[in-house]
C-alpha cells in the first residue's frame, strides 16, 4: 500500500473518530483538492468558476460531516458533491456559455504525459479534442475524466458514480468509441475551399 493511501486511511480514521478534526480534514483537502479542481475544470472550462466550485465542494462536505457525523466512502462523497455543484451551476445559468480556453486541455494532458492522446490516437490538435470532448454527454465526459485523466480503476469509479463496475466499463468503452467516431468523422469530411 502506498504512503499516500496509508496517510489517507489514517486521516479518514481520525475523522471518523472525531468529525470536528479540522487538521485531519485540512490534510485530506491537500490530498484531493487538485483532483477535484481538475474534475470540475473539465466540466465548466473556466478557471475561476472551477476554483469557486472546488472550494464549495470542500465546504459542503465539511458541513455534511458536521451535521451527519457519518463518513462513508470519502472520495465518492467528494466527487458526488462536485458533480452536484456543477449541475447546480449550470441550472442557475439561463444559457450555457462555452468559454474557450485551450490551456485547460493542454495542462491536463501535459500533467498525465499525453496519456489520453495516446489512448485515443488523436491526430487533431488539442483545440479539436476539447471541441469533440464537449460534444459528449456529461456522463461520458465524467467517465473519461475519472478513468483516463485521474486514472481511477473501474471499482472506484463505480463507487463515485454509484454504478456497477460492469456499467462503468461499458460506459467508458462507449464514450471512447463515440469520441473516436466524432474525431474520425471530422477527419473524413471533405474540406471546402471557397
């Protein structure tokens, strides 16, 4: 077991014993803040909004722990809170505005050593990948982020999304296939020269 996982288990045990342990929660925050931020950033595509929503996630989870004093699967609680806050964010907007920020995709891909690019064998530029990724339904986006950006195994994704492992594998396969199809169709369209 890695030192990261040991530290996480220790901190979660401390929180179970004392839900008001701010030091343990702050250390858990440090372990998860970057992952939750990236997850939200992929969904909203705006750095400031992602920062605000990330802070809200940790505040909501802290309040939940204070009110319920029941701690189940912490990582799933964080991601479910993040998903709900993103949904609330879009519900509050009358129109959905897509903010173009090519650096978002570049940073996420670079942090993972181009793994998603290699996995999908994408020949397009990063701007094109972001365009096709945004065409996928949110459920497919979440699966791809958790599986290929965050590198979570299917079992953990199943807990986070409250789905079976088999369902996660099927959704990941369908999402990748659809993304590849969208990219291939765009590559095969005849170019117009006006």
